[in-house]
C-alpha cells in the first residue's frame, strides 16, 4: 500500500470484509492513520474531526482493532466519512471562516474528544478521504496551538475556538449618510480565532471587517446574552432541567439582528457591568512599535461572545456613548434600561462604583460612618451565569463562598497581607486576587445574577483544561482552586526540603511512637504550607499497608482537603446468568455474582466454583443469536466491564479436557444448515486437540462426535440409532449461501472412491474421472471403516482458513455461513495406481508427490498423516444433514436439543445474598455507612499491588485508611462515579454513576468514632452548610448547588444564574441521589480557622480597624475601612459560633489538618461471595461407546461584583493601565491632588 494504499470499495457491507486480505488491508490503513496521529503536534497544525460512530464501522471490518467497535457496527454499511452526529445546527448562516479562512463548522457542545470523535492530522484525513470517499459538506477543521508559551511546550488542538459576532456602535451625530445606510444593511461579521492569538491582531481584523480606520481608536464591549433584538433567539439553561447541558450562546444562533450597526439607545439601555462590560485594553492597532503579549485568552475572549466596537469621536477623544449620553441628558431624553434575564424589576438600575474589569483593587463592602440599614435581600443569593458548560465551576464556587470565614477574609481585604508573589507553585497571587474580586462583585452591589467571565478566564489561563467548552468534574475543579488559593496565600516564601521518615515496626503497637511519628509528618507539611486554606480545610489521614507474606507493616500520614468516601453500594455487582457446557454431559444454566471490576480469571473462577471444576479448563464466550461468537473471554487482563455485556447477551462457558494454557490447539466449532436464527441451532463451542490428534482424522472426528452427543437427548452411540441418509444439500431452510461452480466443487462433502479397505491397504479412488473406474452412486466415507457409518452421515466437517489477527476465530465475519473446504480434502494424495503398488509402499505414499494425472487420497491405518488436518487459528464448521438435524434436535420423542432450554440450577446461598442486597438497598445508605467503608480494610488488586521493601516483590497487601485529624471545614466527596480501566486499544470507557440517595444529617454529624488520632480539644460535631450536586451522567450531566446563606441563615438553590429559596422541609428538598460534595463546618464558639479569621470577623463586624494603612499625609485611601461603629452589615451572621456543652472532644493536641491522593482512595471495596459447588459431571463413557461402534483402528489419545480582574502584565507591557489613587480628606471630600 503506497502512500494512499489500496482504494477500498465503498459502500461496503459486512460480507465485503469477510476476505482475510481485505481485513488485513483495513488493519494496515488504521495503523497508518494511527502512526500519523502519534506524531508530536506543531503550533498551527491543522487537524480534522472524525466521528467515532463512523470510525467504529471501520474498526469492525479490521482484525486488530475490533475491540474498539461495538456490536451494532458489525451490521451497518460502511460509506464515506459521516460526521453528522458531531455538527451543531445553528440555523441559516453565511459561511463562517476560521482563523485561516477555511469554512468553520461548529460542533455540538455535548460531544467530547476520544469519546465521540478523534482528531487526525491533515495527511491522515486526505488518506481517509481517498480510501473511503469524501463526506457531505465541509470537514470539521481545528488547529493545534501552543498553550504554554512561557514554559515547556504544550501544543493541543483548540476544539472550540472563540467565536465572536462583531457589531459597531452607531454614531447619531453623523446623521443619515450613504455610509451609514450601507453599514446598516450589512450583516454582523463573525470572527473566529485561536485563544492564543494576539488581541491587537484580532482587533485589527475586527476593525477591518466593520470598516473602522486603524487611526480611529476603539474600545471593545462584551454583550451578555446578545443584543436586545436577538434575545428571543437565545435559549438559557432551564432552571428546572438540570440534566440538560446549556444551549449554545446567542452569538452562535441564527438571530433577527440583521444589521451590523447597533442603535445607541439600545446599547445604552443595557446595564453596564451586568449586561455589557468593557474589555479595558488600549487600542494599539495603529502603533507600529507595539510589541505587547496580550492574547485573546488573557483578554477574556475564550468562548462564544457578542462584542460591540465603540469609536472615539471629537477632538477630546470622547467615546460615542459618553458624548451622546451627555447630549441626551441635556435634551432631557430618558434612556430606558433593559431588564436582564432572571432579574426582578427594581426602581433603578445601579451602576457599580468601579467597573468590574478595571483590574484595580475593589473597596471592601462597607457603609458610610454612622449609618444603619437592613442588608440587601439579594445579599448572598446572587447566581452565576453559565458561560458554556461552566455549571461545574458555578456549583463549586457557590459552595466555597458559603464558607463564612473565608468569604469575610476576602471581603475585608485581609488576604492582601498574605499574598505570595514569588511562590513558584502558585500564580503570583493572581488567583487569590481574582477570587477576591469575584466575591466583591457578588456582595458589594448584589444582583440576581452575575457573569464571572474574568474568574473563568483566569482559571482557564492557569489551567488550560478549564478554558474549553467541555464539562469537567466539580470536585477536581474545587481541588484545583483550593490548591491554587493555598499557594497564592502561602506565607512560607522559601519552602525547605525535609525528607519524610519511614515508619518502624515498633510504631505498630506503641501509641506514643505513632503519635510522635504523625506529629513529625504534620510538622513537615506545615513547614512548607502555611495559609488560610490549610487552616480551614486541611486534615490528615493514616494509611496502613501490611504484606501478606512477611507481615511487614508500612504506615504513612498524608494531608487532605476533601475526603473521598466510597459508597457501599451494589451497582458494581452483577448477577449474570451463564450457560455451562460440561465436557461430557448436557449444558445447564445458573447465576453467578460477579463484580464489574473482576478480571476474566476471577469471573472464570466463580463459574468453576459453582460446578466444582477446574477454572483453567474453562473458556468463556459471548454468543451471537445467529450462531457466531461476539468475543472469547481470553484476555486475562480484561475485566468483566470490558466485555460490554448486556443483560440479554448469552454467555457460555465451555469445559475443555485440559487446561487452556497447556500445549493444546483450541479450535472454535460452528454449525451451519439451520437457517437464520433457528433456535435449535447449537451454539458455537471450542474443542482442544493435542499435536498428535491434529494429524489423526479419526481422532478429530471422535472428539467432535463426543461433543455432539451432549447437544441432543438422542443417544447417538446406540446401536438402535436411526440410520441417516447421506448428507444432502438443503436450501429451503439452510443458512448456506448460494454457491458458485467453483465453491460447489471445493465444498463437495464426499471423496468418491472405488473401494475402501483398511485391512488390505488398497487406496480409495481419487476425485478425478480420468483413468479411474466409475464410482458408486453413494461412495462410502473415508472413515467408514473406522467410525460407524450412521455417525458419519450426520454432518460434513469443513475448516475455516486461519485468521492471523484472531487467536480464536469468532465468526463475527460470518465465515461459517459460507461453504468452506472439507477437512478430508487435506488428505495426502497417493501416486497413480501401478502394478507394483502394494500395502508395503507406505514410504512412497507419504512423500506427498503429485501424480501426473492427479492423485488420490491415501488411506492408512487410522488415517494418520504427517501434515495436520487442522492448524492454529483455524475453525471448524459442522455442516448438518437435514435429516440428521431433524432426528437429533426436532424429534419430540427421542431427539430434542439440550442447549435450547437447558435446566436451571438454583443456588440458595446466592439467592439469600441477592435478597439481602435488595433489602439493604431498600433500607438505603447513610453517610455513616460511607465513613465505615472508608475505614474498612481492603485487599489490593493485582493491578494495584504494593511493593514490599522486605520481600522485594509486589504484593496484594492489606490496606486500611483512618482519619487522623479532621479540619474545621470538612468536605466529603461521595464517589458516585466508577471508572474501570479497560485493556483494549484506546482504553476508553464511559464511567458509570451510582445515584442512590445517601442519608446524612443536616446538623450534629458526630465523627468522633471515625477519628483515630489524639484528641485536640475541638468539637467533633459538624453542621452542613452547602452541597454540590450532579444530575445526569458525567458527559451529559449538570451541576447545581444548595447552600446556606451566611448573611440570613436561609437555604438557597443555586442553579447557574437562577437562585431560589428553599422553604418548608429542607431535608426533603436537599437530600437527593444527586448529592456529590457535602460541606460541613465544625461546631465552635469562635470563628473557625484560627486568629487570622477571627481578626477578619472583627473587622467585618466593626470590632477592629481594617488592616489597610493610611496614606502618608493621613488621608485614608478610598475603599479601606474607616472602622465604623456599626457592623458592615447591620444584621449579624445567621448562626452563632456557640458550642454545645455536650460535644465530645478530640483531645488536647493541635489539630493536624490536605486531599487524599488518587492512589490511596481510588479503590472500590467489593465483597467476596461464597457459592455452593454443584457436581459438574466427569467424562462419560461416550468414548468407550464410540469405540464400540467402530471397527478396529488406531486409538486416539484423548483428551463573579469585582470579579473580572485582567491578568497581571509583565513589566514594561504597553497594555498596562496607569493606577490612579484618590485621597479623601477629613471632611470626607476628594483632594484636588
């Protein structure tokens, strides 16, 4: 296959892939594309999306990659590339162009890379199109870009580039001109660019598209939810439908806004800071010396947006909106404000004191001196807009801001004293600053909802995975934010390196030594980590591992910021009905209990235990309804989950005569001649043959006949067995396909002979008609002297040629449906008859030389020859005689199928176990059950084996986790998602989710019995204050939150921009099967977290001066506290810190508060179940009885309101704006300075 390979015929149906050479060609093509995909990406490289639904059709026609296909792929036609399931329908649009001028095709927001599609490089795409044909419409093109320009190169495909609709603000002072009429009739252009593209380069292109000269300065406004005239086309996330992902933003949808020009009054009617916000970056498009590094992602353009370009006018450099608003005001013309979505009517729309994107420090929430007022009813209940699958961020953020001490710490600007600008593990204080700004925006001028654009931009900038339009895990996002905040606020400037000590054997039984060891570990942790996050969220757990061989015990202490709790549920337990086919008796059915994480050997062992058989002698398979095998269970590394079994799938375990791993040839057996999906057709099976048996035709037949005897109630070895007529071709009810003349000759089921005489050594006649005597009408079978004739008339034995990509032929390509060559055609051919021929010429007959006029099969004693009759990777077909089929499987008196409805064997212990699980499920699961499961001991799996330093080997050790210290804010992660590793190519599996309700207390959660560390003197009782919830699946789900408003003490539901109070029975509303993260706070009579938070609380409540210092001349900087005599909010916090007197304490030592590592908490704890063993039945006397029906022969050997802070710029950047300091005198007025 040269560069393009051999062009494949398309469309191609399933039978078109039956030829081995054709399937191998698919393998080569897939391998060639895969090799191109594995090459390192380059910045700017073009890639093409290919739907996994279409790729699976290709995988199904291969031999090496069929594990990446699914069952449905084998029955569908393969045509040109089809990406229709990926494309987002955005209605009628003009051709959209991407960053290089190619047609841009948007993708649906719910499709994910690898799961739903793959990206292939351009060369691979052109090969695919050459092989399979060009798809309809334009291809889906995406570009790879460098995402880490400052450090080690990270080039990834930008799957959802910023998509911006460009509008231009009309200048009413120009009146009506030909130019304005032209612009009014022009549709708004669309701009698509990479996130790393220079902002100034993008702005230059935007000005060109909107007809603005480079010499005219502009500023860029981002418009939330589109302009007023297109709001009707925008679909917001429905508050009541949490399982659905948000609809595409307005800029992607077909709109009624046909004009590029935006009316000034419509623009001014949008609420500044909420419905419209300025990107405060200076226009440098006309500055040839500009060399700034501001990119689109740094400017906050990371998604689908609508922007309006506003020009400067007049000699004073005023903006159109400012100049026109002043004129309108002078003329007394009112500007009607447009009410934002989900925002209630208010007497007036308040403009924020400081623009949210100014990037400067925001003032703390405060009231003027000596004034009192009730807190705004919106305070603490502001929703967060969904910016495109950002519900996971919004839910986690709402829970985090419900931590009263942490929010007040930021609202009072107490964090500024802790900012660490030099920590290489942090973000130079920028993440902490932008989070503080988010809280200021939410609490300072509270609105119904807020657009956290800059917070999202900053998070995406610090971790590019969060800059995409993909759904992510809320718990992982929370861990990232807590980690980042901790490093940004870490007061340790130079982290010392301290090696952790190892545990000793004495610590196992000496409590004092163990506590000293734990204290040492905590001291090492706090020597490197000292931050408000550590003070509030960090705890420590103990991990104990014991070697099963040498009893070596290893103890480690690790910090955590959230506890990942396994759920003791049975969703991973499957009750699988299997058919067991013993070696020498009819099949039976029974049920086994298996875990989805069980390996194939474990699954096989559970089946063998039921029958009291050797698991090494079993081979399992997933059988198709039409007589083939979907897969053999031969990959020892695969799990039950990997098999992809559905409840209706038929699973069969076949007993072999020897262990499958011995030096035996395993040969699949298929049945033809039953027509369609006939129920009486025996299922496929597997037989094993020794090397000697593969050379002995009679031994092969004997083994097949023993197997056949288990398929029917008729005793086929009885002397009274009915005589079957010679095999005849049946087409009326056969599944055999029509034969060509050549096929018919090759599939001839009889070798025509003059005579058969094993005793005198004469040879049967050949299949050539030349120089031979006429053959009888019904010639005897070549084994007629060795095996009873009526047994030889049951079926013909054909062989399926070797498949070099499958260890065992599955038949999924339906090879068994087509006539193949009979196995007896492999008999060696003897030389032509001569007068000297005799029974003693055995040496000459074994040479295999061909006579001039065609040879004849040589019959020796037992039909043993040097060349095997069956080879590795081949299969056998039993092509049944119609009369034999009816006699063995359709005779109501004597011959019925044993496999059609095999008897079911009950297991009382399994049924009791199943009933107990059902009862437990009915009772429900509590948080206590999860904590007990966390504390329970487990045996590590073979894949997670622990390396024993004494044995110098990996061991399946015992492992136990214990909470040593609990933090003040205890976050508990309910592990609802389970993802079992796959052994197949790609290794991708959709995680499963457990959605049963977990019962937990809203107050007085006592964890004292789960803490193994020393007492600290703090309460061990906790109260719930927030829940992060997830509904749906991981790919197509939705996050929302319940949180207690610490301002009022009321519970609210936060569903993106929508918020609603929870009234009535709170427990009934918030305890659901969607609860994912539980946030608890320790009961205490003082603020949690220690002195820094107590100080912040005092500032907040007006009991202590703000730490912000005065300026040099004594004037206070605007935005700092003036130590008001009244609290910042007149109403005190909703709950007190009062501690209950009956609380249990943890003890007297210091609390040792960090996140459980994935290696330590990623395992589920499955049960081991005992099963009643049922006698399996040993080898019957079938062999002896078979021998009795034959003549003597050779015996066989069987067997966020100030949230959006732009990133800090490097020194000397032209993008940096000057900072203006405003000073207030004692009279409360601004100084003229």
